[in-house]
């Protein structure tokens, strides 16, 4: 449970610098999806994997960004993406 707490804390900190948007999907989605934004998805995947995160699919280019997803304890998924578009906050530069 300690590993999950550390993972959740890391994800909450990442979520503070966020951006929202609507993107179309060619897949038949069952409902809304939540994605946390990061500045380097490959590095973030490795950092979270070391902390015990399980990824349900490899990083893929979806046009708007590079995306993957983490398996949640209840069986759901939490998306993670690196945007290719300009972001509202200075995530890449480290300034608000």
C-alpha cells in the first residue's frame, strides 16, 4: 500500500500543472477519460514504473500528443500524455 501512496502522491503533484481539452477518438470509448499531462512521457513512464505503476499499453502517437495509460487498482485506467500542442501553463519551461 505504501507504493500506491507514493504513486498517488506523484500523480497528484503532476496533476497540479494541467490542461484540459476535448479530442476526438476513432475508438468506441465507454465514457470520459482523464489524462495527466507531462513534459517527457518516456521519462515519466520509467519513473512511475520504478514506483510500481503498471502500464496497460505502450506510448503511442495520437496526433495531439504521445499517450499511454496506467492501470488503477480498481481496474480502470488513468491516461498520461505529452502534448504536441502549446500548453496553457509553462510546464515545459517550468514557469507558471
